[in-house]
C-alpha cells in the first residue's frame, strides 16, 4: 500500500481510549488526544508520567496498545507493520533531545540519513531551501562532532524534516540548549506550524510549553488541558 499525503487542512491525529501497560504498571489510562493541521501542541508532566510513551505511540515507534489511533484518516492497527513503517517514514519526523546524530559523519550525511529508508526521491530544491532557513549551508561538510549544541539541534531538525513530514514530534528539543538557541528552536517549530504541519512538543520547560497554543499536562495516565 502507498499512502497519499493529505492536503493542508485535512491532517488529523486522533487517539481514543488509549491504554498502555508495562507489565503490571498502567502508564496511559483511557487517554484521549486530538491534533489538527497547524496545531502547536505542548505536553508536560513529571518524569515517568508517560510522555515518551505517548509520543512513541503517536509516532508509530510503538504500536502495542489498546484503543484507537488514527493518523491522517488511517487506523494504524488496521495496517501491516511494513505499512506502519511507511506511514511513519513519509509523514512523521522526530526531533530528539540528545540529537541522535552520527558524530563521524558530515552534517549533510546526517540530514540525508532518513532517505535510506524512504522510497521517495530527494527533492534537491526542498533540501537547499530547508538548510538555508536553518542556517546550515556553511556547515554542510563539517563533521557533527565539531558542532555546538545549537548547531547539532538544527541538524537534528533538518534530519526530521528531510522527508517533508506532515507531523513533527519534538522530545525535549531545547533541553541541552542555552537561551538564545532555545528561542531559535522555538521560532523554527512555530514556522513549521504556520506551514500547516502538526507540531507536538514534550518538555519540562514551562517557557517552551507556554509558547504552544494547545497545552496539556500528562497526569495519572490522562491528558489534562492547561488553560
């Protein structure tokens, strides 16, 4: 199966009655969540509250759960593992706190890594426009090990965007950054939201969460809206 990309305005993530256990521990308890195109969503909670578990489910890294998860009109439980991987590759980009980059490889090689697992050809003009907006043009040939923390995070963002996903999931994207680079990353994520993407941020930083239009606390296995 090959998945058609939904047009702007049609993108929806819908989670209904999600239950997730680790052994005898209930982590997510009949959780409900909805996000639509252009949403910038912030989720916070104590360590161990299930934030990473939730975004792993939304991001199709983990598909073992009870309940219903709909992504772009597709019930993820109704498709095969290979189709889930294709959906994740085409539509979901992950940004990690620890970057998860390969230090001995160049910036360009790291950014292009997801193309190894994606059937779609690289759009050269999209690539050059993206690295220009992220301020990475002069760093393309540099090895990642020689970059600053802020530069590494921008490379990680570029890698998450290389397949032009409709959904961006950022796990503590500013956790290792100073104030200047934190604000730059927030600005980039807001720009992605303006493009019609769904951007979901998990963070302990109240400043980051307060930058989001939709804010939630994960408490007792459920999402509670923050006014």
